[in-house]
C-alpha cells in the first residue's frame, strides 16, 4: 500500500522578495468592511451571541461523569442542570446568592 499524497506537498512559500498571494472570495469584495474597522466576528450557525455568558471546561474523572449522567437521566434533566445545582450550593456555602439571582433571574 502506498502513502496518500500530501495536501501540502504541492504548496510553495513565497520568497522574501515576492508578495504573499491574497485569497479573495467574490462575494467578500462587494461587502468588505472599511479597512480601518475589522469585521465583527460571525457567530456559529444556529447560535446567538451571548456576551453575558462565559464558556468554561471542567475535567471530571470518568466515574464522576457517569454518575452525573445517571443522576440527570433519573431526574430527566441535563448534566448541566445538575452541575449548576452544585455551583449554587458552593455559592451559598460561601455566602453568595445562587447563580439565577446573580444573572438577573427570579
């Protein structure tokens, strides 16, 4: 079996005296923003921007994740809801209001 050809094998890099080629899309030329202002980032398709929400990751041991999924399934909620309950408990333990009140709900 031979190796597949590399996708980058045929690419050439410009030398220091050559300007780098600029890829242009035909539709982008007509609607290009002013050069002094960058274009606003486009949200992912199907998602609305949420500037008041911070995305974070949590690394869990596999068994902890399995049990959180089990709890969520038994209660017919999402794992996120179970985790938010834990966050509310931690906030209240340290004298803070629950997350719902902090973000303006309830």
